């Protein structure tokens, strides 16, 4: 449950792209607040700009207008090196495809952000093992991705995103490539970790049953704005996923 304190705030986000000699407006004045301990689902039809929004919120892309504040720091005002440091230390990313390194074990994949952050190998390994245990993968740490199921690979990806103890986790269709039963298992693991850490999470999903389990649903519509927000339990049947 959220404590009501915004950890991330976006104001007036605008993003356009050139296409065929025209400018396509993807986002057009998006405002969003996400509180500590809140699990927010962002839904909407394909192509409406949900992934673009996550990339901007996570500092992977810049808006044409507007601002994103993470713990009060405006991301666009930071240098490229500063933004990279914020992404590595404060923002966890999980994508539809796990993007694990195939020749590394699950444990080594989870360790990687810590090693990039110059933590010692011993401490990085200990923290990776702890996260994998939390995600129900304590006995799978020495397996490579090819030896893991699809759901296990995605939980390893979640572990990699969590191991730095980020301020916020951004998940872009993390269960979109899984069958419903496996998707539920992966979501269970994510939700358990989110609640134990009081972590802010923004989840982009087309799965209504998962969105309805979130604290709040924000519907992004064509034209690049949020249409409505509902609690997960009271989500309107008219929201397009």
C-alpha cells in the first residue's frame, strides 16, 4: 500500500516523432504521480505510447517538453553520465523479453548491475543469491537461461532489476510473452517483492486480470493523454487494454 509520498512525478510530457515528412504526436501533455509503495498499471491499446512513456520516465529518452522528477531531481537537467548513474542505482527496468546473457548463470546475470556499480564480487554474489531466494529461485542460481523455463527467466530479470534496491521499477509487458498461468506466477513474485520493499512500480500491461490486481490503473488513449484513473478493484470495464 502506498504511503502517499510521490517518488516520481511527470508534468506536461510531450513527445513527437518524424514520420513521412510529418510529426506524429505520441504523448501530448501527460501528467503522472507515482507514490512510494504504489503498484500502478498503465493500460491502453497498442501503439498509444505506453513504452515511449516508460522510456521517458526511466531516463532512456527525453521528452520534447515537460519534465520528470525522481525524488525531486529533474532527469533532463542531468548530464548523460549522471542520468546513467541514476538509471543504474535508482531505476529498475523489466521488459517483455528478459535480455539475459546466455552464457552467464542466473546468479551472474543478477550480479551484473552491482559489478557495473563497482561492488565487490563477493558482496554482489551474496546480494544476488538473496534476491533469487526471495523470488523462489534459490536452487536455480547456477543454471544458465537455456536451462530455465520462461517464467524462471523472467523472474531472474526481475531479480536483476531489484538487486540494486531501486527507488522505482518500470516494467514493460513483463508477462506479455508468457501463458496466463506462468504470467500469474511471475506477477505474484513481482508483487511480493514490491510489497516487502514498499517499492513504487509502474507496470505496462495488456492483461486485464493483472491490471485489476494493481493499486491503480491509468488508461493512456490515442492523442497521448491519460483518459481516466481507477483503483484496480474498481477498474471500469470500458478501459481499453
